[in-house]
C-alpha cells in the first residue's frame, strides 16, 4: 500500500521526465530551462516536495526519503551535466581559437638590390679580400680633381674623350671616379689601396651609353709596384666576380693619368668566341671591361706623394657592363628605366620590353 502511495506521488514519472529532458540538453541555457522546470517555484520536483505534507503521516517517511533522494539526484545530475557542457564549450572555443604554431609562416616579400648595386657590392667585397678599403668622393666635382690633377690640363685634347656636364660656377658632374684617386692620396697618403664605386656622368645617350653610369675606381700606391701586380690583381678580381677562370687580354691604350695604359678585354661570357653572331660580343669573342695603367708620376705628385719613392697602378671598371655580362641583361637602358617586372622575371624577355 505504501509503495502505491509513493508511486501515486509520481516520483518515477518526474525522474523519467527529468531524464529525458536532461539527455536532450546541449547548452547551458537549455540546462537552465530544465533546472527551472524541475526545481523552480512551480517546478515538478518542487510540487512533489510540497505534496509530501499532504500525505497521511504513515506514508510520509518513505515518500519523503524517495522524493529527497530524487532531489539529490536531480541536483547532482544538473551539476554534472553543467560541468560537462561547460567543458565541451571551453574545448570548442579553445579549438576555434587555437594558433597552430607549426604552420609555415606567411612570409614577407623582401626587396632586392639592383643588379648594378649587387655587382658593386660583390666587386668591393672581392677587393676588400685583397686588402683594399672602400673610399668615396663627391659626384659634383671640381675641374681640379676631375681633370687638372689627373694630368689633363685645360688645353688637353683628352678632355674631348669625356664630354662633360658643367655647372654655371665651373663645377662639373664627375666624368669618372678617378678624382677619388687624388682625394684618397690627399687624405691617406702612401702606401694606399682603395676602391671607389660610384655614379659618373657624361653627355652621352644612346643604346650603349647612358648619361649616368657606374664605375669602380681602384688605386694602389706603394714602393716598387710592378705592372704584373696590376695584371694579377685585375685578373683575380674578374675571375672571382664571374666565378670562373676567363681568358683575358690586355690591349695597349691611352689615358692621360696612367703610363703605360691598358684596356682589359675578357673572353665573351656568352659565347667564349664561338659565335660569330653573338649579341654580346658581336662576334669578336672579347668584351672590354676596364681601363687601367701605372699611375702617371704627375698624378702621384698631385696626390702630394713623392713619385721618386712611390709608384702604383689604377683601374676603372664599368659596373653596369659587368652587371649586364654577369646577369645576361641585353640592353643597357633596362638598368635605368625601372622596369620591375623585367627584373622579377629573372631578366628574361628583354626583347619584349
Ligand atoms: N677613368 C678612366 C675612364 O673613365 C678609367 C681609368 C681609371 C683608366 C684608372 C686608367 C686608370 O675611362
């Protein structure tokens, strides 16, 4: 009879209803609804608890135990399910926010040096390895350094070799890096080993000449410097730059500031002299890359060094030419017209540019 009384109370019906509801709960707010539905003021469990008072006293104890057990169970299960849902939600959030440190980085596109600057750095590096320092001088130069000190007086016909941009005050855009020879001798005295890379300017503008181009001057002043030291130094530099041993030849030439003077030709890097239609050497098999010579005693003297005690050699390399040869750039103008896509494409398609 007693059992029946408890059953009438509906404990198991409430437990079942709670069970079904709880299983379906996926979120904390759904769980809250269940909590209200069963334990709120008018909740199914609350109603059960209240109805205990209306039972005949002999049934109260057992029914009370059952209902209290159900209350404990409901509270425990609400608690547990709440914890599980919170855990699952935390995990989900963590997963969505997790940073995968093993993913490859997005990377950043870096810039690159212009081929001429690259060439300049490479050659300066090679020369530094041979004990040379890097010097510099102004691009707006005085006639005195650009010509006079270099054994080119006003009347000298060699001035015509380098058609010059003059400023109204008589200053000029340096036509070569050779004035730095004088400036370096004045500044450092002898013995001396310097290279000086930089821009130079001449009134020239066609497919093979630009009004601005880049040179690297080299100057060594010491005692008993020999011609073969000069040849060895230049050959070493060129081979190190191209990364292989190229044939070279020295041709007699003329510069007012060196005596004797030479020009260096190197074996054509494109065809090695095997292609009579070669676009680089035009079938000659040789490429002219530098002027040089033993420094004229007048120049040593202009550098305030005693030419009876010291001598030396100097050279001037065309950096644009060297860059074109090393990187296979067919047209000089491409170096100056800022065609970025041409350079990004690995210097290809010169014809189409
Ligand atoms: N200054 C010369 C030129 O521009 C090159 C050169 C430099 C020649 C040093 C001899 C010695 O043509």
